[in-house]
């Protein structure tokens, strides 16, 4: 495990318009009101994911503004209790085909992506898709999807265990984004298996499809 917090910068700086900066300040303020007092660590994590996603977007030639927005909002529903989260999933019509208790950790991104567009209608659907997919992943991930997914796993507040350190090193070296996502996703699957946790069948389907897609490429 790393003895010091991981820190990585793309070497590029983002430039936002006055209106964009105002929006960013607003969503961070909204997140603070919703989360900081009840889950301060989760709040700090969200901001750290946002900054990591921003830097990754700059490094990989994607829109840092959208990455930053998705990062700030990705854990919006983490303030909900287990029962509240499950009830919200039911209200949103989210059905993963298994009992909700088994997939509780996967729900918060999906529920947030269903309701946040009402609060922030100016953001494109690409942001909400990235928020929705940051827990489960998908076969057809966009670059923004992959950036938010990976940033969630490697942000500096995460412990530097070997699997995370490996993905961080790939990012630092500028490895192809698809390869970085694959490494992050597959090592996540391995962790679930190693810790003898429930592995959602949909995750296994995504894993197998990614394996076949990588063999074809």
C-alpha cells in the first residue's frame, strides 16, 4: 500500500467560461448541502472523483467540464439509507432481475441518473449515462463513461492496493482508455470473487462480452 496519497495531473489545465464556473460552483454547493454534514467522507470522495475525472478527460482529449459535472454528482444518492435506496429504485422502475438487497451497491448511480435531469435539465444525457454506469459498467461504454468509472476507483483518497496502483500507473503512462477501463472493471470483478461477495449475473455478462470484444479487436 502506498504510504502517501496518490497524486496525478495530466499536465494540462482546463479553461471554463464564466457561466460554466458558476454552474460548477452551484452543483458543488448543492452537493455540500445534501451530503457534507451527513456523509463527509463521501462528500470528499465525490469531489476527489470529480477532479480525477477532469484530469483524465484532459489527458484523453475529452470534455473536462462534463467529466467534472458527472464526477461531482455520481454519488448523489449515496446519502439515502438502504431502504430509501431500494424504494427509490422501485419508484424509478429499476429492475435488475434479482432481489434488490443483492444489488444494493449498484443502485445509487441508476436512481440518481433517473431523477437528477429534473434538477439540472441543461446537462446532456451523456452526463447521466456516465452517472448511471459508474457502478455496473457496460460493454458499450463511451469515453466519458469510462473516465468516470475509472476515476471512481482510483481517486487519491482510495487506498493504494496493488490493483488500484496498477490502474493508476496505466493512467499515468497514457495507456488506451479502453484498456484502462478493462483493467479497472476486471479487477473489480476479481475483488468481488476473492472476497466471496455476491456477483451480479449482469456483471458476468458484461465481463464475458468484453473478453470476446477484446479478442476480436
